[in-house]
C-alpha cells in the first residue's frame, strides 16, 4: 500500500493484513512501556481542515507510540485562513520533509488530489473527506466487530465464534451488520459498507428515506426504513448507530425529519430495541454521540456497547496503518505486501 | 555425518533438492539436548529460566528446548516459562526491506522481570535480529540476565554479539544461504546450505565451541 484513501480500493487480503497488524499493535498497548521505536525519525503531519478531536488525537497518539515526530496543522489560525491553496500547503509540507500526511478535509476527494497530483511524495492517509470516506474509522469498526463477533472476546460467547484468538486472520464472512441513522451525510457509513462487503459481511442500512443518498441502490448492501423489523427479523450481529449530523443539515434539524423526537421514536436505539437483538450482538457508535437522539443513555452505557473500546482500537488500527504505509522500501510504487 | 546425502527422514521433501544437508534430524535432536543441559548448568537449575523464541523457527526450537528442560529439571514448566518475542518493530532495516508482517509476542504470565531469559533463534548471522530482540526485551522488563541460544552460528557478525549456546558452528561464505528446516513447519528436520561453490567440501569443525 502506498496511500490509504478509500476502503473501496482495499483488497480483502490487504484489509485483513491491516486488522491483523492492528491486533499485534493492540497487544503492545497493554505493556508498561507502550512506545515502539519503529518509525523513529519519520515525520507525520496531521493536516486538519475540519474540526476533529478524537480522530486527530487518535492519529497523534498512534504516531507517537511508534516514535514518529508529529506536526499538527489545523486550518484555523494557519495560512489556510489567509487563503492558501491546498497545493501550496502540500508543497510546504513536501519542503519540510513529511513522510506521511494525515488529512481531513471538508471536500470529498481532497486526499485523493493530495496523493495523486504530484505535489507530495509522502504517504497520504484519509482521515475523513467530506461525505466520501473515513477508512480508518471503518477499519477500527471492522476490527471491533471481528474481535467480538468472530473472535468471541470479552465473554461474548456464542454467535459466529470461530477462533479463540480475537479472530486474528479471519474475515467477517456471514456477519450481519445494521448501520442505522444519517447515512446521507455519513462518510463512516460509506467507508463501512465497502469494507464490510470486502470482508464478506452483509450490511443493511436503516434510515429515513430523506437521509438515504440518491443512488444508494447501487451500493453493495440492503436498505430498510424500519428499524424494529430489521432488528427482530434480520437479527444483526452488530448494530452501528450513526450520529445525526445536524451541522450538515441546513435549515436545522427539521429539514430532514419532522422533529428530533419523531426521529428518536423511529430510529433511536433504546432499551426496548436493545432487547430485540440477539444475545451476542454488539452496539457501535463512531462518536461523538447525541445521547437521547440516535442512542439512549441506557443503550450507550449497556454492556453490549463497545463504544469506548472502539476508541482504544482506533489507536491500534491507526498504528497499523502508519506502520504498513511507512515501513518498507520507500521507493516501492507498487503494492508492498508482507513477506 | 555425511555431507551431500539426504538424511533418513528427509526422503520425499521437494523443498530440499539443491543444497547440502549439514545436520540431519538426529544431529538437530542431539544439539538441542546438549543446549538444554548447558542452559541448566549455566543457570544452576531451571527455576528462573524463561525461554523466548524468535519467530518463526526460533519459536519451534524454543518449544522443543522447553520439553527437554522440563525433563532435566521439573522446576521448569513449559506452559509457564515459554514465550515468543517478535522483533519486527525493533528492526533497523525496516526501510530497506519490503513491509514485514508483525508477528505475535507472547510473554510468560509472570513476565521476565528478574528472570534469566534465554533467546532462541535458528541461525545466528549478522546479529541484527538479536540486537532488535535485546531492545524489545528492554521495553518489556528487566531480566536478571539475557542469554542467547542458536542452532547454527554461521559467522559474519556485524555487531558485537556472541551466542552462549550453539548447536553447530558452521563456517560459511557470505553468498551462501543457511536454512533450518523443522518438522513442525517444513515436514522434516535438517540444516541445509545452498549456494555453495562446487568442489568446496563441507568444513566440519565439530560441535559446539
């Protein structure tokens, strides 16, 4: 791999390699000394054109745990607010000798442009672009699902348990994942649909018609407008609640559904719906949560919810991505694979 | 030992065609038994010994050594005192090689603090893997001592590292390739040199130091 831009162009063995590497990275994070010397002397730039706390901190932690130097660059209070173009910013980073650029941008496709325009020779990691992709989030979701549903971690026995080893080496064949909520604005949903599909899982998107994008019929997944019947009849192994992205809804929350309360009634995960789920099913949320809107406090704090673990797994997955992109011969333009 | 002929137990192995077999299955077994005795002798018993195998062949060798240690000294428990140490993330050649997959590191439950750690590897060559392993151990705890056991020492060290327990010293040329084959991974036990100049006999300096 040269860049990590989209989950749609990840092959199945590459995706499994990232998840397996993440499992080893996670194992090192329970040690007293968490820092590894692997990327010593390499520079990782966090280039954030959009507000983000958890993704930026997660990438920063991951890079620092691998001993890379981290430079944080946020558009606010930088030359970008004076009108600098993406190209000039990229050339500046190139001149400073960045080895990897982690980019979040409000425009879909900005990371692709950065990777392929020839402005930079660094590895580009997409940390979320517009309503397009958020690959590391999807990878950490897949890692968390694999650990619990396939690997049977943390006493969540039954289900599709195949190996006792956190599911290392396995794909997600036959696993059913329901992705619920604001699909229209969600790059997390898009990244997950393609990654989970590549890994062999089945995906159902559950959303009000107004929050499903045009052309969703061509996506490799099912869609439904009915959360109750999906939970009760389709029996998903994992339910991923999406944040209602009010900041992207022009005209306030009323533009896409009549009222927040109605949304909660039809598409919110509460204790009653939690009880409809199979015994082993887990609840994910990419965060930050709107408690009381798409997920009730009872559901968010139940022992089915793996939301806090997702954050820890995010560091491991990002360590794996940085390791796989930055180690190996830097000149290799081809897809580097494991020995 | 006859060089150049297949050893008993290695008949139908398509992977061993070229190359000279320098140690056969029984030689490997004898070398491991002797190393196990030397470990116990050096540590004055096996109660504080921890074996750490370096993937991939070192892990298999460590498991075999553990069985032998347990039969010599019952104070050694192969379940409890055996681990594996992946050194990939500590290597100094990560930027020169294609990306390597990160392996498993599994330590004994009680850790390595205050123990005598014996690193087990198949072939000792440049010493760079062992340098990486020493760094990895430094991040995992502070053992009382670290020792190094290897099945084959082929020379050409690039770092001041010396093994404590050696199965066989094998003088080689830089261009030659030494491979350790083990039944668990490769189907049979053997040490094979390939890429040797034709006509050069197998130098035999006897076992051990």
